[in-house]
C-alpha cells in the first residue's frame, strides 16, 4: 500500500517561520503511521520510522519529541518499553500556528 504525506503550503510556511519544520515533519509521519486513527502511537514505532525514513538517531529524535510537546503531541506516557505519544489534531496545530 502506498502512503502519501500531504503538506499544506500555509502550514509548512508557518512551521518554517516558527523554526519547527523538523518537528512538523515528524508529526506528519506520525499521523500517517496512526493506522487506528485514534492519535496514539507507540514511541518505539516513531523512533524506528525516524531512524529508517529520516536517518535520525534516537537521541536526536528525543530532543525533537521534547520540542514538540504541547505543540504537536502530548508528553509521552506509559511504562518504559511501552511508552506512547498522543498526537494533537490538525485543528489544534493550525490554531497555534
């Protein structure tokens, strides 16, 4: 199955102005790997995708996760080894930007 990431030009421009383009790209990828559509993804899955697709090391991804808290997602929750991230909906991202 092919997956496409749709990037709204106005959103992309706003994220560039706020210097959040890297976090925005991670959020877009997370929205696409959220197969259940409930906005909750496994932290392990995010780290794996960021490593494979973007070539990022996990330590760098963790800094981006911290940067995106309450902007693109909520603080990771759960027990070590099974942490999850709750993504914010597009309307919340648009309102803030």
